[in-house]
C-alpha cells in the first residue's frame, strides 16, 4: 500500500542510487566507507518505507506503461489469465488485487494474454517473435517507479497523443506539446525553453534540472512532480495544477502562477522574485527561505503554509491570507497592502506596529 509515514532524510540519496537510467555504481574504496554506510542506511530505510510485501495500491490507481513484455524482478513470478481480451480489462483484474503490481498484456498467436505480476517489474523487453502489441503496465507508486528501468508513459505508448509530436527528448525548445502526456516520465535535463505545453501532463514525472524558461504551461498538470533545481523563469504556469509538486531550489523569476493550485507543494529555497501568485491556493505549501522579492500575492491563500525565513520585500500582499501559517522570521519590507492581510492564527505573525516596515526603503524584520 501507499506509505503512511514520513521518509527519512537519507531517502533522496537512496533514490539517486536507484535511478534506472543509467545504473549507478559505487565503490567503498573510491568514495570512502562513510559514504557506503550512508547509502546502505538509506537503502534500508527505503526498504522499510515500502516493499512488495506491503501490498500494491488498490485505490485511485494510476497506470504507467511501456511497450514490450515486462521483465520480472529476480525471484518473482507471474500468473496468466486468458479471460481479459483488452489491456483495460487486464488492468481491471489487477487493480483491486493487492498482490498484483503490474500487468503484461500481449497478443500471442492471435490470442490475448494477460499476465499479472506479484512484484514491480525491472523494465520491459523489445518485441518478441509471435507476440504483437505487448505492453507492460505498472501501478504507479514510489516503489514501482524506481524499480522500473526505462521510460514510462500514461497508458500504452502513443495511445493518448501522437507519438511523433509528443516524444520526450533532451531538446524540446520552442516545440508544440500542447495536451501531450508525459506522466511519470524521467525528463531530467530536458530543455523545454520557449515551448508550448498548454494543458500538458507532467504529473509524477521526474524533471530535475528541467529547463522551461519563457515556456507556455497554462493549465499544465504537475501533481507530485519532482522538479527541484529546475528553471521556470518567466514561464506562464497560470491555472496549473501543482498539488504536492517539488520545486525546491527552482529558479522561477517572473513566473506567472495566477490561479495555480499549490496545495502541499514544496518551494523551499526557490527564487520567485517578481513572480505572480495572484489568487493561488497554497494551503500547506512550503516556501521556507524562498526569495519572493517583488512578488504579486494579491488574493493568495496560504492557509497553514510555511514561510519561515522567506523574503517578501516589496511584495504586494493585498487581500492575501496567511491564516494558521508559520511566518516566523519572514522578512517584510516596503510591502503593499500589509494592513489587509489575514494573519488569524498565524505563528510569528507581525504586530500591527510592524506596518511601519512598509515605509522603509530597505528590507526590515518586524521582530527586530
């Protein structure tokens, strides 16, 4: 099932070593015993966080697919059922089975074949003789996504959008990718600058170091996307769905996030100078140490959000709500609309006297 407790600090390190493209190797002699111990500890924590024995997801299942037969993990097996005549029917059989992590659907000598896997597959093989239209589909989860070595898309490759136009590559500059489906793909380092991705899906994708300067991403889907250290400077991400997305340390100068859904998103350390966050829903989002100098936060809702150490110098906070938020150590200075902000229940909220900060020409801290 899905994880129910917080992951350890060492988890990101473990994920780095588990990245399937390319495989990561290390030598204790080359990197030192301490690093080897740290990595082993991280892997142990990861194994505790979730294993195949915990059971596969059965609620709100999202399917990720790749062409070809599934490669079984070492020591596991599959069982074949001949009753499912289509991939969706095969997935339906697996969906409510906690012992089923993936399906391998193909047509073998004109007969549809549905294989149910008891563990996340390690990847997918090329097309085999006698087998046509083979598809390996996995239940999207933290464990299955990192066990799979290869590219994953939503549904069978090309079933939602034209393959030629929506093929993910390293150079996607100024291209038309409106409505494409890149869900769950690993696109780290991709250059998406000045490209158009209106309504495009990046949910559950890995976009580390993604370059999307001046791109059009209106209404795009970034649910649970891993996009730390990426660059979205001057991009239009208005009306985007970014629930649970990870934008830590991202460069987002001048980005437009008007009406975006940022609930539970992580923007710690992000550069959001002169960004537009009008009317965003940032409930429980984290902006710790983010630079929001000159940002437009009019009408934004940051209920229970975290702003410790954030810089809001010269920001427009007219009508914004920081209800029950943590604004301890937040730097306010020369802001607009300070007296219209809702600080009800906020931790470390400025006192009414701190409004004087809005009259200073340099950043000031209302707490001294």
